[in-house]
């Protein structure tokens, strides 16, 4: 970026010097030879370009000396300008190529990451939440202007998510999750079909605008189908019916860019470090200040506000509630994440 800015400043200097030479020639011929503005411009152009057309009239010694000086200046300045502009174009192309290779290497090093298709309103919200939980992800977006705006902070693959090559370039074969947030249901359906064929174990979350699209997306291979419009309507109504409760629930999600109030933890993360057969044995409240508000059994059954004597099963999970600093303490203590 610094190199591009440096070359850009040189280009501005080169353009200014060329305009300066042209202005010098026009004003010089206008007042030395008493020519009209058009004739002065004509003499300047044929002199600096050395095309060899005839002069508009006879020239005295003073005018010839001025012409010689103008030719010498224009040769050096135009040569400098051409070299600077050429160098700028080549360097910009080289830097873009280096940047693309750097991004590709980063994506190739990812495994078990999340792929987000589409960086519109829903895609941006998904990325914000993934960043809060420090989940590695790659965004597929075809709008070049959007990519240029955010490419310094996010990993992008430019292209159409409907193409298998683009999905594979984003590391679909190594990814663990896919979020397809394209605005068109048909496009989301095609992405789900392609992604499921390329990676059978992928967990796919997709958005839908129409109710009749939900069943089709599930049949195509999506694990979860989200309808933002329906959720938005329910949320607005809930803010009227129970405003304080909904506001409190909103704050449980993401407090800031890198802070959260909720964490989902696999029991194996605890058992590797402490002896625990029940929730009481974990004693997370005393260790970290966090409170266990939910338990997910291996078969996916959810238990809200589980009892302290609940026996822990392999491949189960707990939902933990706490302030951001308490969640950080939990993650650091048990090396989660």
C-alpha cells in the first residue's frame, strides 16, 4: 500500500511536469513570437512531440533558442513520465498478484473453518458474530467494490458461490460449516446442492425469503434454514410484548467486537483437565464465575437450567452464561477455543 502511494505521488509529479512544459511552450510562443493562442499551442505540440511539421512562420534567434530548450526539457520530462507511469502500472499489478497469493496461502492453511457466501446485510451480521467468537472464516463475494472495501481485514474469494471452483477455492473440502446468505432463494438452493455434493459432512446454514423455499432447501441438504424476515417480525412484536426481556436477551449475544456473554463447551474440554462426573463436580460458578444454563445431550436433546447432580455424558455440551471477563477466564482456564 505504501509503495502504491509512493508511485502514485510520482505519477502526479510527472503529470504536473508535462502540463508545466506545455504551458511554458504555449506562453513562450505566444509572447516571444506574438502568435495567436491556437498557433502557440500548435507550435508547442509539434515541438514537444518532435513530429516534424513545419512552423507557422519564420523564427528569429531568440525563438530558435527557446525551441531548443523546450525540446530538451520535453524529451527528459516525457521520458520520466512514461517510465513512472509504466512502473506504477507494473508495480500495482505485481502487488495485487502478491496480495492474491498471500490470501490464497492463508485460505489453504485453514481447516474446519466457516465459509460465508454473500457479504450483504445478513452476511455482514454473520461475519460480525463469527469474529466475536474468533471463528476462522472465508467470505465468497462477487462484488469487487465490496471486496476492496474490506479486504484488509477479511479473507475474500472473489467469484460466484454457485461455481464449484469458487467453493473449492474457499476450502470447502476442508471446511466444517457453510453459511449461504445470498439474497435469492434459487441461488442459495444451488449453493446448498453443490456444497453438499462436495462435502458430505458439512454443516450448512442457509437463509430463505419465501416460506415454500424452506422445505426445498432442507431437501437439498441444508441443516438449518433461517428466515430473517420472519425472525425480524417476531423480534419486533416481542419488543412490544416483553421489551425488557428481549433487550436483555439481545445483550447476551455480542457485547462488543471481541466479547461474548455465552459460550458452548464440549464436556471433553473439561474432562481432559478435571475429574467431573456431574455438573456439581465442574463447579464453574466458583472457578470462573460463569453459570451453566443449559445442557445438550449427545442425541441433541436440550435441558434448560439443569440440576447440579446431572450426570455428564460423553459427547455432550453445556451452555455457559457469564460476563465477558468471566467467559475469557473460562476459556483461558480450560484452554477452550
